[in-house]
C-alpha cells in the first residue's frame, strides 16, 4: 500500500506544472460526432481508481486476432500460459500491439482499421490492449494512470516472451492519443527492446512536461505522427518527442477537417493507409519554421508502414490528400 501511495504521489506531481507554462488553458474543448466536450485539466482525479490501477496493472485485457481469426478475438490472460498456448498466437511471426485512446475500448477505432490493414497485408499476431477501466474515467485520472497501464502491458509482453519465446525485437507497439503514452511506458517496462514503438498523435494536454510521456528510448526505433498539435487547444502534443517525428500537412490541421477530433483521428487513418501502400514520404526538416512553411528540403523518409527494421532520426513533413488513401 505504501509503495502504491508513493507512486500515486509522484504521478500527481506531473499535474503540478503551472497552467501558464503550458499551451493549454484550464478547459480544453473538442468536438466529435456526439457534440462539443470539455476537459477540465484541473479536475480532481479519482484516487481510488488510480490506487486500484496501480496495484493491479494486470487488469488490462489482451485480445488476439490472426488470419485464422481476423474478426472474433481470443482472450489472452496474464499469468495463464494455457490461454496463450491454446490460442492462435504464432511466435514465428511478428506481433503488433495496439492501444486505444481515452474514452475508447477494444472495439473502437483505431483498432478495427489498423487490424484489418495488417492482416490484409501479412501474417502477424495482432494484440489489442483493452484498458477501458481507466480510459473511461475522467481525463486527469486517465493521465495519472497511464504509466501503470503501460507497465502492465510491458509485464504481459514479458510473460508472452517467457511462454512462447516470441522475441521483443519482433514486436511493434502502436498507440493512439493517450494510448501512445501507454505503449511508451510498455516499451520502457521491457527495457526499450521492442523493435518499434509508434505514437499516433500522442495526447498533448498534461503531457508537455510529463516525464511519463512517450520518448525515444522506449523502443529500438520510435516514431510519432502529429496531426493535431496546434498551439491553441490541439489534442496532440505537437512537438518532436521520438527518434522520428512526422508532421503531415504541418502537423496542426488536416485537409478536409474542421474539428480537432478530425485532425486527431487522421493520425491513425494515415498510418493504416501506409501499412497498406507505404506511399507517404516526408522530407527532413531542420527547424519547426520549415515544418510550418513547408520549406523542408532534406532527405526523404517514409512515414508509418509495417517495416520492423525501420531506422531513422529527425523531423519530417509531407502533404497529403483529403481522402483515403491520402
């Protein structure tokens, strides 16, 4: 109990950054299909839920999809070897782990779209992380609990490795929004040994100065795709945080979008398209001014795709179309 309390206190410190030092006001508004929503960045977190998440990070659910079961998932259970050995999991092929964002679950995007893109392309294990028990809480609570959820994912991957021999360097961890920071912490838990860690518009509010955010050391190769990093109210973090950071269309707003949520969601839509086509190529930028004014003239580098051996560094911009495959 004492250890859990100390951990929660250290997490709470992540929210102590004065609001005037961040690009966000206290209230962040976003619009989706259900209307306008408001996030209170100073809301009191649910400490009872955080204590439970911290004490029992294995409460995450892990759902396996393969070409043998592309639609109906199989549940893999932490510390239950039979749940894995009796499933369709194949340690001889790559493993792709997908973590959803806030207010989502295993059935919501980006899970179905990214899963379909991969299974249509190649023989892989797709493991969807369902962390809805925390993701469905208030935003400040979810932010504080992300490190524990990520540690739980990392512990599960360690168990998977022990049971099946599936190597960490054949694993690709992908997360959207808050899920980007979840997979960052998962990669950290396994010592940065995952082949790739990809953040799809990593969440911005309360993460700019947060040491628990996705970072370059979380995998052998890490990348982020920034699509809603606007200086006022952007839902994405908007700054370079990984080995390679992509800024499609400048990284703040996307063609055909009129809301922050549309911009935010474009990250996983673009990524899924690159898994299929590997067609979006950025030019390296040396400054954020070049990103803004589309004057990047450096080397070319592909955004996204499913290459486990991908390596690179730097910031890149490319322009895309308004509709799929962009």
